[in-house]
C-alpha cells in the first residue's frame, strides 16, 4: 500500500512539474532570463507602433508634422524660397496659389533697410514706410544725403540711422532691402566715377563705379544671408541716348561704354546684371525699377539736374542755363509718385524691370517756361554748349507698370513744381519755417 502511494505521489509530482514547465508564466520568465536581446527588439517595435498611432490620431501634433512635410515638399521640388513657402500653405494645409497670407494670420510690420535713405528719394520713401507702421533702418554715408531730411524721425523708436558706406559689408536682420545708395546727379557721379560704378565706390569717378558694383554685391549678399527681398533702383540712363522712343523695358539701350557718363550708365547696367544673376542662380527675391527724371522737395539745390538748376537759378535771379538748343526732351515725375511705384513694386509679385516715370514729355525750353510761370515771368534764359553724351530724348513707356503694378503717376508738372519751389525758397533764403515730410502729401 505504501509503495503504491509513493508511486502515485511521484507520478503527480512529475505531471505537475511538466505542466509548470510548459506554462505561459515560465515561458515569459525564460525569455526574460535567457533572451534579453529579443526582448529589447520587441520593446522597440512596440514603442514605434505606439508613437505612430499617437502622432496620427492627436489633433495637437498632426498639423505640425504635416506642415513640415508640406514645406519640405515645396522647398525640395519648387524654386520658392523657404520664407515664401510658409505663406503658400493655408490653415487647412492646402496650397495657396495666390501667395496670400492665410486668413487668421495678421501680417506683421516689416523691418526694412533703405540704403541711401538720407537722400532725396530715400527720405521720402522712409516717410511712407514709417507712416505705414514699419520699422526702418537707414544706411547712408552722407555723400549726397543729409541728416536734416530725417530729423523728424529721430525720436521714433521704429527708426534707426547708421552712418555706413555700402561699399563695405554690413550685417542686419531685415525683411526687405530698398537699395537706393548711389549718387544720381551728373555733378556728383562725374566727380567720382570709379566709386559710382563700384557703389551701386572714394574719388567722385571712383565713387560711382564702386557704389554700383560693390554696394549692390554687398546688399545682394545680405539679402541672401537673411532671406530678404531686394529692390534695386536702376535708372533710365541704362537706355543711353535711345534710338527707340518712347523707351520700353525690352529696349537694350544705346550707351557709350567709355564716355563721361558711362560710370553711372554702365554701373547701373552692371547692377541689374548682378541682381538678375542672384535671382536666377541663388533664388533671391529681386525687384528692379528703372527711374526716370524725378523732382520734388529735398532735392540737392546745386546738383546739376535740370529741374533743380532752373528753380535755383530763377529764385536767385540768375539766368536759367539751357545746354544746346534746348530741344532735348525729358519726362518729369513728382517724388510721391515714384515712392508709390517703388512700394508697389516691392510688395508685388513681379521682378521687372519696370519703368517708373511720367510719360509727359517736355523740351528744356518748355520746362524753362513752366519755371518762369511758377517763379518769375521775367527770368532770363542763357544758352551754353551741350554736354557730352547728353541724350536727345527720354520718355518712359509705362504700359508694363500700369498692367502689372496698377501704377501710373498722378501729379502733373504744373502741380508738383510749386511745392518744390516752396521748399527751395525756404532753404535758399533761410526761412525759419521748417520744411517737413508733409511736403510729400498732395
């Protein structure tokens, strides 16, 4: 009997041990103790699955991941700068073909650099940008610009003025660059032509060439580094003494490359070339404006340009100097019209170049008569030999600006000239009344 019980007990223990050996618990324990690497792989796989499920289902994480993917796709396959790619995606993750800021996102005030901002045109542009609510940094070496043109902004926290020559590099964080730095009058650019062609560089002839080339290169480099949009203010002088009349943007010009005006003419043509090369090769956002004769308050009084010459001479009771027979033609736009055109070009979607000028055409004798009517009917006219390479005709075809920018000049010569005369009279005769940015408003 006792032996039978021992046999039964041994069979029970054996059976129980076999069941225990093949139980799930023992299997897991075996894996944990003996197969740790397999366990690690299983844990990694489970983590990936869990994170994938959470990222797809979570309403908080999903937009961020999808926005990154959309942006990456746009930047990879389309020649659109990263700064623009964000604006092309709306809140529903759809591509916005119009390039408009998505609804619900307020457009922030911009931080804008204006080179040559203490000059005639630049100071009026600064007025408009400040009035719009933007923060403006002016860089100027005061070669032709004047601090007095910007005094009314000195206490504004959104305004900064830096004395600097664009021939030397500078690093600033900005959204847009208006590159106006370059002497524009014949008196100035013939004085230092080498700097002229390099700045847009330190004798007058050196000044123009250097400003035109090195200055433009430095500003384009800045635009590339910070992702800013770049606007180049070129000139109607790129057309030289034109054989086509009026001049459209498709006309390549008739320029003397070795004449006394070539430092300015060819300097600007080189600047346009650099801008387009940066645009095509490096995808920099570029805008090009070709500016025709402009007049208004804050012009340099003795800069050699015909409108300022005639007005200053008539006010001083001096004969108005007409070079040649006076039958050369020019078109004159008031400075507020030009500023409006520049801002529309910068904010628009078109590279250009765009002619910005008033198509109203006047001979030099006709202009002298308008000045007589405005200042002194008895003002005399004095004829002198014509200057070298002086263009015979100059009139812009602004069809392109009308169609693509919705811009055309609004101030005729007989309306704008009296405002310029008031400004010149105050400065020439020392009137105590300060002239201000209000002169820009019509």
